[in-house]
C-alpha cells in the first residue's frame, strides 16, 4: 500500500514531548515517528531477530535478509542476495550477493551469510530458526560475493524461512559465545545492520531512534530520523496519532472505522494471515479425547463473534489457513451446535475428566477487542459445561510460561488463545504443529505429537513439484480439520492508519509484521 500526500513541514518539534533534540535531530531534520510494534504484528522491546516472532516491520529497517517477500506478499525477491539459483534436484541454493557495507563501515560478505546461518541453526543461541534450518547440510563461501547452501533433503519452504532470517555481522558477533547472545546488550545498544537506517539509541521503555544511512545502496533515505514509539495499548497509540506525535500505528477495527471518514489519514486494511486458535495442551489429560476437542468447536459460535466483535472483517478457519487454493472441499464446518457439544462431552465422560473445575485460558492478547472475544468464548463454553477462566499476560510473560526450559507447569497453560501465521507460505504453520517442533526447536507450545499431522506436514514441506504443492497442503488441512490439534477459530483482517502527510510509505498487514519489501529509504514526509 503506497500513500502519496501533500507537503508538510515537521522539523524537530515532533520529538519535543519524548526526548531532547540530539545532533541527528537537528531543527530541520525530517522525522517519521510511528508505533511500529503496536498490535499483533509487533514485538515490543525485542531487538534480537533470532528470537523474533514478530516486529519485522521495525527490525527490517536496519537489518536485512537474503531474500524477502514483495509488499503484496505474492513473490519472493532478492534483498542482500541480488539473485539466486536453485539446482534441479532442489538441494543447492546459490546466492549472488549485493555490494554493501555494514553500518560500522566493514564490508558485507558471504562469510556473514555463513556465520548467520550456522548461528541460527545452533540451538545454543536461543534461535527460533534452529529446527527450521535443520535441513542445511553445509554453507560455503567460495568468494566474498557468493554463498552456496546445500540441503540434506528438498524443502519447499526454505526461501520463505530465509525471508525472515536477518543477516548478522560476523565481525561484531563471532567473539561472543552463542549462549551469551540471548542476553547480550549488543542488540539494544550497538547493533549494526545493512539496512537504510542505522541504530542510534534506545531509551528504555520509550522509543528507539534510527538515523539515515547516507551510503545505503538503495539511495540515501529521504528522511533523517526514524522513531519507533512504545505504547501500553493500541488506544494510547491512537491518541498519539491523532495528536500528531506519530504518523503511523496499527489500530483495532473499531478505531479503524473512526478514521475512514477523516481526510487527514489513510486506513490500510488487509488479511492478517494469522489464524486465531484455542490451543489445547496435550500434556494435560483434559483434551486427549477427540470428542472433547470437537465439543469445543461446536460450542463456539464463531460467526456470531465475527459479526458482532469483528464487524464481519474475519473468516472462519476450519484448519490452519483460509486461502481458497489450500482449503479442500468436504471439511467439517463445525457449525455452532451447543446440543451436539454437550452430547459429545457426555460421551467422553467430561464430568469425570474435569466437570466444572476452572481451566486457565492463557493469552497475550490484551486489547479491548480480545477481552470481548475471550468473554464471549468463556460464556459459550460455560453453556456446555466447560469452565474456562481467561488470564491475560504480556508477551514476555506468556513466552516465559509456554517456552520454559525443562518441564513447564502444564497446568499454567492448559488452554491458550493465540495466533500463528498461516501465510503467505503455509509452511509457516509447521513450527507450531509438527512434533519435531516442540520448544526450544519451534513454536509447538501445545506439545502436539499427532503422527498423521506430522507426516502430512513433512510430506508438504518436501514436495517440490509445483503441480502437487497445493494438494499436499490441502492434505494438511484435512488432517487438522479431522484431528483438531487446535480449535481453529478465524483469520481476521488487520488495520493500520497512516497520516496523509506521509509519502511513499508502505505498510502491509503481514504475519509477524513481515518482513516484506517496504523500502523505508523511500519513505518521506512533507
């Protein structure tokens, strides 16, 4: 989405309410400030791209991957790799690299690519990419501008995985042990990337400031300063947007509607590519009977929630995605049927399994809309005899609970209300569902170990015949729909609002905030 607007002079006054003017923020400096980590596509106060599950809209302004999706999320194109070639057997990827320097002036070379891939594959670094990169057999750097990656088996999602892996500087990180990286202050104090903006400073819990890289290969950025403001809630970000303190933020659907009639702003709307689901922890006894999982689906009136709480801006999901070419015919729709839900629970012996004992429903979604959704789900489940108690925590706390090393407290998250991206490449679901992806390897926090599902996922991942890829993912959808590892709910639209004073500003409602080719060097404000 590209926004072209009329002229506007901002000067240094924009930042007066949040920070003193620095040498970079000279009086005539062009500045864009935004709530880039607000909402479900953000990851506030995370600076380490190896552990990021979101926040790529911001991280990709100063870090860059080898390849990246275009802004429409339809094709993968080169980024730090100007082009690439895949061997006929789908096992060898040759990347021809761009001429670029790191922000500290050191040259970017194939050694950095080799270093990053090997680091990201190393579980000791805390990398969430470790299992997804397990198919890498070797990484070679035959010369400074060529990197060759060889796989042990074909992986149809490999380029999509690389699109989220930010390349890191070997010269700056090689002396640090992988184990120390997760807690290193380097990420939030002196990181160097190759993107159009350089890291300037982080003011704890307030904002991050970047400065233009005048030597960027895509051309000198049109603005001098880029600011990422932190907010306690989307409502606070909306207030700052209306006050002119920032020029962009994610907004909730209700707020988006209020901006549509305001000529000072542009509302950006699109599919979130994230399936919201109720995760059912397989390490507790409550949900092992398929009839209990089916009852939960039948008990929730998804269409009523979509109509009343999402204003119709969502689609029911009967597997892990809703893209038409990936969803086969004949799926069980799990239409709202509380009587059937009660009957299934009776058959399963729910009174003996749990009865009316309270069950924690954990979530990191803290918006008013999410609270209303959770309340509706709580009421609907109570109607059939399942007593859930919502618990809302911030993202770091949530991650600490579900990703805890060793043996987590399973009773701390028997159920979760969460989301996981379902596109643009459906392979992104694999880390949340495959039995090989149980933490710390991946995002399978519900500890799902369903053999049929893992087999279907492995088959789809290994399918390289273009004529059969969609069919393979349809089979994954069928298995999800039948076995219900999650109680899948819907895929909602996502909204951003940008000031019409911005020019050539690109934001896409992408899963995890992207990354995608937003070209921040072209962003301008007048």
